[in-house]
């Protein structure tokens, strides 16, 4: 594969790695041309860690010290979940880490990736400064930024960023201040909420003024569904549609069996009984239609 643009995705994680983490690692292995950076205070060894999963050891207190120095003001939080608010600032905070990449982005570990470059093509990377995985608002789960000073500091265009970062409480600044339902209502704009100056507001304002080119697409699936599988590096829904990634934010809490199959198979299904080599219907002994070898790649797809 001729790689024109280097990409790194970063997440900050504090605490033990969760039960589903091996599946995340498996999906990273299937994307060898993308680097996945995990900033963590966790010193646990990661079984089967590939070279493109890069661990940066940084306890939470060290993050706060670094951020306070870079921002010029103190941070006042203790809960790691607060780090979500800082996602749009990771390019600024870790600019030395991202120095060699053309694009940087933020993600999570409660997800499995499909074929990232199958969706994020050279044409898209040539033409857009920001690639987002939801059509209505910026997502903390997957968002790519062109690696230049303007995009690394874009978050500073919010008049609220210092207040947000100084607060001990999570605000949803990285996305839309929790205006999820409102922004998915036809005819409603983020500009209808002038007191919610989140990253969605910042990006949409810069886009409206013609200062950046933004791609808003819905590339993923997130609901509990027996028709979801990971298949040799691709995320397939209903045996027909291919997704960029599967967001396990709901699945991780709803699945009944959190046992991890080792070694991780090349094909596995996300069903309510757990992550299995076989679909829910095969577990019941029922006949289903054989898997197709090719699938429609969808860009507007979200539940």
C-alpha cells in the first residue's frame, strides 16, 4: 500500500485495561499503517501488543503538570473521565509526539476499528483539515485533524476553553456539551445555542467562515446488535454494510458474558451472549445465510 499521509490516533487511559481491550488491540493489528498511542499510568504488560500500539507512560498527575505548563493555568480535577474534555487539545499538549505525522486524532479503547484507510482515503486527507465520524457534531470517539499549528490550537477559539479545563467537572467540550438530541433535529444548528461554545461550535464557525474544510460523516455503529461482526480487519453490520468502527459504549455494559476468547479469532461476533466466534443465531443452532465476500461500504451510517 502506498501511504501518502501518516496518521496517529491517541487516547489517554488511567486504570486497569478493561476486559474488551484485547479486541481493541486485535483491530489495531489489522491497521498496521496507523499508529495508536495510549497515554497511561498503567504499567501492565499488554499481550500481543503490535509495534503500532505505542505506550506513553504518564500518570494523571504528570498530565496535569504538563497541561498546566502548556496552558499557563492550573487544572483542578481528579477523575480521569475529565480527560475527555481535553481531547481537542491533545495535538497541542503532545505536539512533540505528533511531530512526524501528517494527521493526528483522538479516539477511545472501548471500540474496535475496521479498515481505517478504506474509509479515510488519500483523496479525503488531501481535501479536508478535519475528518469527523458523526454528521451532526464532533465526536470524541474518532476525529482527525491536519497536523499544523492552526488545527492544534483550534480549541483555543472557544472563549470557554480555560473555564472548561479549569473546572473539575466533565462538560462534553470535546463534542457538543451534550446537545446530542438537539443537534440531530432537522433545522437545528449549533449556532442556536450561543452559550454552548464546545468544539462543535468552534469547528462549525471556522468552517462557516471558510477557514477550514471539514468532513462530517457518520461512519460507525454503536447499538447492541446480534448482526455486528469483526471480520479479518473489517467491521460488518447485517452481512451487508461495512463501518469504520464499532463503538462499544453500550455493548460493554449490556453483554452477558465478558469472557475473552484466546487467541482472538479472525472473525468474531458481538452478540448479547458475549463476543463469540459464531453469530447469535449459529449459537442457537439455526441456519443463517452464508457470509458475503464483499460488502457495501457506507459513509452515512449511525445508530
